[in-house]
C-alpha cells in the first residue's frame, strides 16, 4: 500500500493524518465524522467553537458542502483552485456543526500540493484541516515541525517537504453581502479583484472569534517578539544588548556589528520569499532561547500585507 493509500484508510477509520499543502501543513480528519473532528480539537488544544476549513479534491465537490453558490464562486475556483484561497460560503444543511462552529457558513478550499491532492482524491471526500500546530503556536511548514508540535497525537504525517507559500491561505467571505477578505494571504486582493471585477473589502471583524486566525494571540513563538520600525532597529538592539539581554534579530541587515549576545538572521527583501521562510525562521530563533526576538517591520506595501499581519499577531501573542 502506498503512503497516500494508507493515509486515506486512516482518515476513513477516523484517525488524524497530517499532510502538506502549499501554505502550511494541515491536521486532517474526515469532515463527515464527528468523532474524528473531536480529535482535531483535542490534539490542537483548540476551543470547540472555532470553525474548520474543509479541503476538497476539486471544485466539483462544492455542492456537497455549500448552497447558494454564485457565479463569482465558479470564477474564483476556476482562477485560483487548486491554490491558497479559502472561500466562506453558506453551508449545506448536511455539514456538521463541529465543522462550522454552529454558524451558517463553511470554509472550503482545494489545496495546491501534489500529495494533498492525491490524498483528497483517494479519500474522495472532504477533509477538515486546521494548521497542524497546537492552538496559538506558529504554523508548521515542514513535517518535522508537525512532529515537534503534535507527536503521537497524529496517526501519520505525510512528508511533502517544506511548504512553498509558507503562510496560511487567503480567506474570502462570499457568504453574503460584499466579498470580504477575513484573513490576508499571499493570494492578494488585486488578484481576487481582477476576477471579481471589483476589489474585495477587508474584514472589519479581525478580532471576532469566528476567525480564530484573527485572534491577536496567534502565530506566537515562546520567546517575546517585538516588531520594530526599521529605522529604530539599531537603537532598540543596542539598548537591549546594553541591558545584558540576549537577542535574536530577523532583519534585512544586522542592526549592530557582531555581538556575542546577538544572533542575526538575514531576512529576505522579497515578500514571497520572506513568507516562505517566516515560520521556520521564527521556530529557529525561538529555539535559541534568547530573551527577545526583534523583527524589522516589513515595508508598508500591499505585497507585504499578509506577512505584516502574521508578524503583528506574533508580536501581540508573545506578550
Ligand atoms: O492555509 C490554510 O488555510 C491552512 C491549510 C492547512 O489549509 N489551514 C488553516 O486552518 O490555516 P486554520 O484552522 O488554522 O485557520 C482557518 C481559519 C480559522 O481562523 C477559522 O476560524 C477560520 O479559518 N474559518 C473556518 N471556517 C470559517 C467560517 N465558516 N467562517 C469564518 N471563519 C472560518
Ligand atoms: Mg491555524
């Protein structure tokens, strides 16, 4: 039996299977099995009212999960699936409350990773999958990260190497009214707007618990993380070092000359590359056991919106 066939059999048996997607690794369970879904919440330590994204093998499965599917949905699916876009639609009555958090909507996406797609085709159904990290932690972008986070709580981890995109999918709410981006991702508003014929709005409810990824206390490493304006980085680093603190710095350039108590990690000046590396870098810097992680704030450009969002939350969550 291939690994994918074994993984699909485990899903059918109600077990948890972690699998790679192009964004981050997902912690998968049969979206039609309440007991399997309960295992996701237990393994993550995640509050039960937080809804889960259902992963589908292709857009032809949409009607099993959603109703009131508009023409815009078809256009977006044709343009971006498989890919890093999650659509929030009106739920089909058969979708379990454990998936939707009791809401009348459901999040759906077709991930763009060969192993994920093989698994979803072999399983031939919806796979509920949050990011495969403990609640509030940094999302995993390698199989090793998943093992560190969840260990024995998962029956199998499919290893597809490092995730290409590196941060979570863009979440677009199409469940009524104006299309709204609830969570920015590397698939940006301009690309979505070009397909919709007008730019989407951005969610005004970023702190609402219905999008758990929007809670401030998310994506946080264990070491306190401070986001610092690039112009202030040298002074902030010098002050921390003068106070005898050990610091890790993620910035395009070293803020001070070599210092025994400073580790500098060179940050990419390219937003896509920065996103690709971000969570692995945060894990590495966290593992150094420094007193503080300083991150240079990224440019205030649209291309950096999703990265800036995750960094802001990491800083807020680490306090
Ligand atoms: O890239 C991704 O989206 C990854 C990979 C594994 O696909 N998944 C992911 O799942 O990031 P998760 O659970 O870590 O984050 C999904 C976010 C959560 O904040 C959840 O609250 C929100 O999507 N969500 C899911 N269904 C929703 C719904 N019906 N309405 C509003 N928010 C929803
Ligand atoms: Mg998550």
